[in-house]
């Protein structure tokens, strides 16, 4: 059972598990913050594994609504894991690179100590901890900078689409050049999750496309792959004037995937190229 099946990641998870005929539930069909809604869904469908993609993930809004962030990303996720454990059902959920403070000068691995610096990261780390307490039969997948066929539910678009649409309109863009992350294509993340579920032990996994870049470098790569020219001005986080602290380096390394012997997702540049090609076919929905 995939919770959030119509979202950016959920859509590709439905494809990755298609041969198992997964039950896909939208938010209108299950509200993870509502215990009765959760119980009804689990008792109706009786899944062997629940994969949760539902989250309150607008970083800026989370900063202004920290209680709501904790209610959804921490308390509700923990309760969903407990409900699964009571029914002897395995549980998987997604966390974030923002559980780290960004002070490391190399990609973070699973054994690095989390130290979130904003409400979103804190709430997601809380969810991780409650899941671990709730059930030993869990998978926690940390990702970074997701992009895919479906626009972000909190924004309605992907970063790449915003850059390409601005370029096509002849508009100038400004993009931060002092925040490093690991861009991750939802198709590749979903495929890696399927491999872990099928062939690996329960636990915590980083699942990102290999390599890292700044948001500015990411924007330039998208334009290059799309064959577009546009003026993109690099700016600092301070110039961006965002009112949320964000880790300067939140890149992740798939260390546990490598140690387990499972294939890692391809390099992020390859992922961008495939995304652009898919976007050009009109398959993508935004």
C-alpha cells in the first residue's frame, strides 16, 4: 500500500511496484494524522508493506508552523508505523537530507549524527526516531532534491521546470550557488527502493542519484540538457533572503546501498538528461 500515490514520488513508486498490484491511496483516501482513517485503510486493504510518502514538506511554511510540522512529520508518521506493527505489517517512510546541519565537507552517510537546523529537518528526524521505536520491520529512506514527472505538491512545479519555463519566456533567473545537495530523480529513487525492499535488510538507507552540485550548477545543467540559453545569475543564500536556515551542504552518499551490494542510482547529470528527454515527450505532468 502506497500512501501519497498521486504525488511526485508516489507516482513512480506505483510504477516500480506495478507487478505487485499495489494499493495506491491519495490524501483524500487516507489522512495519516487521523487514526481512524489509518485504521480503516489498513483493515480494509490488509497490506504486507505500507510505503508512506505523505509529509508536510514546505520548508518555509514548516518554519512558521512548527507544531503542524511535528504533528504530521513526527507524530502521525510514528502512529502510522505503530498501526502497521500492530497488524504485523512492514513499514517504509521517507526522510530528508535536512536532518543534517550541513557543516560536513563531504557527503553525509547513514552513520553520521543528525543535527537539524530548521523545523522541517527536526520534524523529519522525529519521525525517523518514532518509526525506529514503533517497529523493527521498517525502512527509512533519506532523499535529497527530488524532481520527477509530477510537480511538488507544496509548490505545484519542479525546480527544473521553473528554470526551463523562465528561459523559454526570455526571463532572467537567480539561483543560489552556495548550497550543495544531491539531485534525485524520483524514477531512480523508486527503482532503488524496490531493490531494497526485495533484497535488503530493514533499516536506514540514503537513496539519491550519485554526485552532488549547487542549485546554480543544477540549473545550468538543466538548461544545457534542454538546449536552451538563458541568463542565470548566481547568488548567495544571504542574498536570497530566505527566512529559514538551510544546510550549506546536504549532499548524501548511498553508503549502505554500496555495502549491501545493491546497484546505486546513476549520476545526477544522467538523471537530468533522462528527465529532460521525458519532459520533451509530453509524458510529464506538472
